[in-house]
C-alpha cells in the first residue's frame, strides 16, 4: 500500500526548430540550480555538473534510442528545466517522478523504463502516475495496482519524521537482492499485514501492525529496526519508509500529536509532517 505525496517535480520541455544539442537544468525547492548538463543531438552526455545524474539521463535517453529507432533525429529539443518542490534529500521521489515524466514525454512504458535504468518494484512509478492511494503488486514481473481511498479517522496520530539519513534506493535494492529470500513466504506475510493496515480502526491497532511489519522486514533483510536503534523508549510504533533505515519514518502513537512532536524534537529531529501535510 502506498500514497502519493503532495510534493512533486515539474518538467518544462523547450523546443527549437534547428537544435543541434540540448541542455538540462535542474532546480531544487529553493530555486537553486543543482544540475546543468549538455547532451548532443543523439542524447549522449557531453558535460555535467553532477556525473551520476548526467549519466542516468544519458542512460534514459539511449533507452529511447534503442526502443524507438530514429527517436532523436526527430527531436527539436533546446532544453529541459525541472523544478522540485521538496528538498532533494527527503527521498520523496525525485527519481521516480523523473522516470514517469520522461516516459510520458517519449511515449514509452514508465515501468519498462524503470527496469532498464534504476530497477526496483515500480510502486513509486505508480504513485507518480496517480493522485490516489494505491494497492500495488508485481504479477509475473509486471506492475499491477488499483486505487483506493485511505483517510483514517486517527490520522492525527500519524507523524512522518525525517531522519536526515539519506538512503540510496539502488543500494537498498541491491542488498535485498543479495539476500536470496524465499519471496513467496514473505510476500504472503506482508500482504496479510497490508490488509490489516487498511482495516485498522484505531492508532493502537495500526501500531501493532506496524510493529509486526518491522519485525518481518528486519528478519528478512537481517537489518536492525529503526526503533531499536534510535527510539527504544518511544510509546508507540516506528516504521521505516523508503530504503530501509533512512529518509522518513512513520510514527504512530496513542499519545497526542503535540506530545509526540516534542519527543522527536527533543531528540534533534525538526522536520515532522502530519498526514494531511504530506498526502492529498
């Protein structure tokens, strides 16, 4: 189960009648440019202020060339400009919104583009294509998802806390794949908890589901739980989000949200978002 956030990324494609090359300019949520890259008319990288980002874009552009012969000969791009409306280090989907937007622009399947470039389950690509919570799964290695409403009555007991420990999703995916898990067993366990998550009527019920979920993932990945590492005295449940152990956590407690916010602030965590602040 996943929810798309209010925060996103906007792309503007500027055209020119006789473009011989094109540039990419990426700006953060404060309007500061963090990437400038130049590409030739075939989509090959020429220069970039961020090598990893430039190489990823080149990989995407060359996928277009392989999938659609003659694609670049037909382009009249002058530049692409992107703007994030959340801090880059938050890990809320700068890569997934990039994949989804470029796939839409090029007229290719976003999930196939993800498989050819970054890899991953694709749930975040699905989130980038909808404004509704979703139930997501892979069927025969293909993405499948349905939209569903999710507005818990106890939403004020859910807080999202930024840990300030930016995780690389590709590293997390690599670790998972190295584990050699018996996937069916774990998929069944997690799918069962997903239904229990959606059926929870109180913060206490949801906290119980979250704790079980953390137990399962900790055992499967052989990684410590974030609550054990940082919040052993927290009165409630803490669940890792995104690549395990970094980015944001979900905190659920029967205590008033003001008390919970104070708890995390006293531990040095200042970025705390409510359910309504983060989601549609």
